[in-house]
């Protein structure tokens, strides 16, 4: 391993060794996970999965590990009747109103789940492959706990929110880890909101695993709304069983650098995934989204529909890939990546991909990147709108196809408000 890579790993090794001092719970699993992280190191620019995202700035930073404590924290207004905060990687059971969790849900920690007979190796697993395998391994090694959300078979609980907070006045890192499992025939809505309590520089390295049972539907709403000095890395692993349906609503509106790897396995006949997202990379923000869907069985269906907006010196990246494996006949895979540039210095790189190893399928993909239509701007101005109002109206309309799918009203409202607030400023600057 080169000196350039080895030096940034020292602080993570120190954090791992400090965490292990006096602790024996899950030590073999965490030790193996850290060894994998050390083996992989930080991705290099020549790594194809990181072609457009350089982590040298992150490598040069030093972050402290949060203490295993319960600091006071100011939470944003809730987006669901029940909310469980995860603060610096630790579920804060003390911040939940007792008895308010919807029926049909079971919430547990790592230790509680293990006491109930589940394997630590499975609960702290590191999925192989992909650009974020090393960071998933680091999460398994350094995550102070695991939040397990189980939805009972046949249950239809009300929506719940998991507010993932990063705190502290000094540069710090946190490694939140969440497991969501929906039982057969259930129907649930889970909101994961990433936020931070200040403009302090920090690293958030998150891992989310989702299992959708047979004939179940799970809507996962994700909002990235952190400060502009936050480095946010996240891996989401989803497996969908027979006739199950996984619906992802993703809004990336915060952080200075954000990277998400979303990997979905349609593992049984009739499994389906609808993956939609929106990012706004203004100022110098950088968002990198990698989506990978494996069609592994007959009659599986997937939709990827992502919209990107970039302004100022912002940069966006979208790489969407669908693989129809041998034997996955009668599968359907659609990909769409549409992108809008609001300034000459903004940039968006997009790469939709299809790999097909079956002959009875319906698959399509497409990508566009462009600017606001001058004819449409002229038309709106001729109807009395100012230049800024016309640009804002067209930009909102561009995002509308994704926004309209956000069918949980409080989530949709906050995304609209955040987007409108930023667009109001952007169109004045770029108009």
C-alpha cells in the first residue's frame, strides 16, 4: 500500500483500536471488517467507480470519533408521527416518546437482535464489490450500534422517521447502520433523514440494508440535508423477494460531497423496484449516485428515473446499471437520467448501462443533459413573468416528474421547500 493511501488510514485504525479497548462484543466480526477496509484503502482516481469523484480532500482531513455518550441535540420538526433519532451512529431510545411506535413494528439494537438468536456475521456483513465496499467495511468496524426495524408479516404500520444526526463542534466522523426488514404481505413507509446540527466539517459513513418480503411493499424515503462541509458516503443494499415491491424516493439537497451506492437484487419471480431521485449540486457541491439493479428471476421489473440539477461550480454524477441475468426471462428494465445545467461552469456526467443475458425482455435506457429552453423562457416572459420567475418555473417543472412520486406529504413538502429556497437564490445569481 502506498504512503499516500496508508497515512489517511492511520486515524481510522486509531479509532478502531480505541473502540475495541475494553470491548469484546462482536470483536471478530469488527476485526475482519477493519482488515477488509485496510486491504482496500481509499479508492484511487484510476478506479472506474470513482472516475468523476476525487477523495483527496477527504483523505487530507482528520476526524475524531464521537464518544459513546448521549449529547443534547436539537432535532428538526418531525416528518412522521413516530421518530427515532440516530445520533452519531447511536440509536437514541431516550428521545422517543414511549409507547408511540406504530403497531406491527419491532425496533431493536445490535445486542438485542443477537440475543434473540441472530448471527453477528449477518448483522455486520460487508457486501462485496462496488465502489463503496471499503467504506461499508469501515462502517461495520466502527459503527457503535445497529438499528434493526422489523415490520411484521401483513402489518400496515403508519410511517416512521429515522433522523440521522451528526453533532459536535469539532470535525468528527460517525458510522450509522440501519437494517429494515418487511415481512410477507406488509406495507410500510420508512423515512431516513440525514441532518447535522452545525456547519462543522464532518464525515458521515452510512450503511442501510433492506429486505422486502414476499408480496410486501416498502417505500423508503431518503433526504440528504446536511451542511455544506459534510462528506457523506452511503451504501444501500436491498433484496426483494417474490412479488415484493421496493420503492425508493431519494432527494440529495445537502452535504458538500455526497456519494450513494444503491444496489438492488430482484431475487425472486415478480419482484419489482422503482428507484427515483433528484439532486441539486449548486455552489461547489458534488453528488455522485451509482445505482445497480440485478434481475435474477423471471418477470422482474425495475424503473430508474433520476433528475439532476447543477449550478455554480457544482458537479453531479449518475451511473445507473441494470443487469438481466441468464434465465430472468420476461423481465422489464427502464432507465432514465435527465439533467439540467444552470451555469456554464456546472457539470453533470451520466452513464446509463444495460447488460442483458436473456432474450425475452423489455429494456430501455436514455440520458439527456442540457440547459433551459430559450423558447420556453421567452414564452413565459411574454406572459408577464420576470426572467428569474421564468427560470424558476421551468426548473421546478423539470424536477416535477420525480417530485410527483413523493407520495408522503410531509416528506414532499420539505423537499419542495428546500428546493424552492435554493432555486430562488440560484435563478437570481444565474439569471
